[in-house]
């Protein structure tokens, strides 16, 4: 059985995370749940890890690693950027300086990582796409 390790890193303050990270987490959960049944007959087991980050590591927030490789490195024409995050700004009480991670794919900027990119990255990691 081949093990696929998927790690989601996100900022956490007293059990709360920002809106974009929350949406990424929901998307990731849906994709993993769907792929578990699809990949099990192919001999692939998915292990999910959630890493809650403190404020001093916010630059890593909303990152998905697949077998320790960032999602954006698995998909051509995909890169990481940053933009203002009102939700995180509220969590840390700093309205001016909170810039959080985005993913750009084929020129489209996503604040939360969409299901189609998560699925594509996982399948590419397994050489199934």
C-alpha cells in the first residue's frame, strides 16, 4: 500500500482561522473524502495532517503539502502570491499589515485553494494526471 501524506498548514488563533483558510480546509476535506474511496483500490492510502500555525508563521498559512511538496509546485502555470486578508487582520487586530497567501493558476488568483487544484495536484503527485 502506497501512503500519500497531505498536510494543510494554516494560521490558528484560539481555535479560529481566517475565512480563506477555512474555505481551503473545507475544499481539502471534500477532495480527500472523495479520493480516499477512488484511490484505495489502486493501493493508495491517504494520511491527512493539519498543522496549526502561530502568528509568527503566518507566511506559511493556507499551504497544502502533498508528500512534502507544495501544491503549486505540482501544477504547471501555478504560483504563490499574497494579498490583503481582512479576516486575518481581524484575528490579529492589525488592519494594515496582514497579507496572506494566494495561489495563481493560469492567471486567476485564488484566495482559498479550489477543489479542482487540490485534486489535480494529488493526482499529479501520484502520476495519475
